[in-house]
């Protein structure tokens, strides 16, 4: 298990937010926190995630396929199940 953050910047057409929300619901098991900041012409969203590297990477990869989204992720080098 790893803990990390996925940063998302949504630029332009916000219609993608419906599809993005469906994807976030699909991966709700790894999302432990979420904050969004709406701005004119763009929005910033940060996701705090906890789960397997594979599951978190899959979420970040699928988000990155949306052309309106810029996505970056960072995971800790230690897990929640370690001492």
C-alpha cells in the first residue's frame, strides 16, 4: 500500500468533468481525500490516494488520457502497512 497525491488541472471545456467523475467513482476505493479549486478557464483538483501502486497508476493513466486534463502523480516510498 502506498499513499500519494494526484494533481489534476482541467482546462477549457468542463463537459469532461462528467466523464472524469465517473472514473473517480470507479476508483473511489483508493481516493481518501479530494479538494477542488474552480477558476475562470480552468479548475485544479487534488486527490489524496491510498492503495496499490498498480491501482493508483491505473487511475492516473486513465485520467491522463483526457486531452482537457493535465495530470501529475507522486507516491511515497513507504506504505501504510510498514512500520
